[in-house]
């Protein structure tokens, strides 16, 4: 998308906008690097405070995917002058609470007038250069672990159509406000080769980015991929975000089928997520240790979903 923008050369840029990374990375020159990202969302929850929490967790996720520790955040808020300011306050408060939970601080931000409500955060983290993780390190023999279930996009779409079960909405809100902090701490303790977070491009879209960046392919066990309650039922009822269908169209040329995978599951694997989980490529000999640590520390949805295989071109084999 950004390939036609002019490049900006600087020896301190480790990852810029022309890379396939989850965040930008800048070398501080003292063995440390800054990791920076920005994300903005339109409302995805009815409760303003929950919306603010989701936005913050979503933005922080890019920092965690690189193995970094978040330091500071800046709010970005657009709203119509007619909007009740108490709602604005609840949104911002929700975001600040989640940033505080991450051990970081909100320094300020910027507001502007817009007829459509939007809220986001620009987040800065820090990491030792030698510890930096990207999505470019996956190696043949690695096992793929996903830490949150898929389906938040289809349930959110159903919510907008007033067709979602209250329990399902509660479930996805609980998942989306959940920080990837614990999952990131586990992967850094065990040692993995690559990581990315699952957001708007869906599971297969972000996996494909990892495969391209790493020069490998993957085998995915579709039925092992965790999913929220009734996700396939919502897809069957056509509660599918437009972005999900675009994601599937994008990845289809790279898909191979070792066994039949129905169209509902293919859409779920491409569902556009908000504040999704981390997808980790871990050496095979550390898979059990990482899964046990994740489960012991409360990352209960973590599952082994596939393997990295050698290949000259990036392909995703589905079973």
C-alpha cells in the first residue's frame, strides 16, 4: 500500500513504513531501540469506556508483538461538537486505564472535529536491540501458536445489525480489552523466532505477511484454530465485515488445500480482528514449554495451529 511513497534513508531506522513489520523501530545508538505505532478505530462497542479500552489494547498490541515494553502514548480523538462530552470523557478514561495497566503513561494528545467518532493512540515502546522480534524470523520446523480466538469481526458486525447474542458480545469485549502483555512476556521468556499480532488483515493475512518476510510457507490445521462462540453461525447468517471478504480475496492465490475446508471456515480464518492475539513462530523443541507457560499464566485460549515449512514461495496449506 505504501510502496509508492518516497523512501527516507536514515541509518538509525531499523524498520520503517516500507517494511512488513507491526511497528516502526528506531535505533537509539546505545543498544536500545524505540518501537512506535499508531492505530485509530471507529466505535466497536456500545459502552464508551469499553471502546476506549479496546482501542488502547489494540494499539499496544503492536508494541507487544515486537517484544517491546510500552512507555508512553498520545491520544488521537475526533468527534462531533454535538457529542455529549461525558461520552468523550468515558472513552478517554477507558484508554488511560488500559495504558496504565500496561505500565505506560498517556502524555496528552490531539482532538479534531469530525462527524464520525474516532479514537486512537500513538504508542512508543522500548527494547534492547538484541531482543527485538519481527515477523521476519520464522524458520522451517517452527510451530505456530495463536493466543486469542478468531471471530471478533463477525460478532461486531452482528452487534451493529442488532443481531448478536449478549453473551457473545460480552465474550468478544472481554477478549478485545485483554492486553497481549502476558503472552508477550511468556514468548520473550521462552524464546521464539518471529511474532505478529492479528488485527485487520485477519489470521491468514497476517500469517502471509510473516511468510513473505521470512521466506517460508506454512501448514495450518484449520480445526485447531480457536474461535469465539457461534462465530461460524454468524458467518452462515452473512454477518461478515467487508474487510473479511477482501482479506479472503487477497490470500486466496496463496492457499492450497490438503483436505477440504468449507467456505465458512475460510472466511473465519480471514476475519478482520480488532485487538486480536499474537501469532508466534516458536522452535519445535520449545513449543510445549511455551504453551504450558501461557496456560499457567492465564492465556487460556493459546493453541498450536500449524507449522512453518521450507518453501521458495509463500504458500499456506490448509487442512
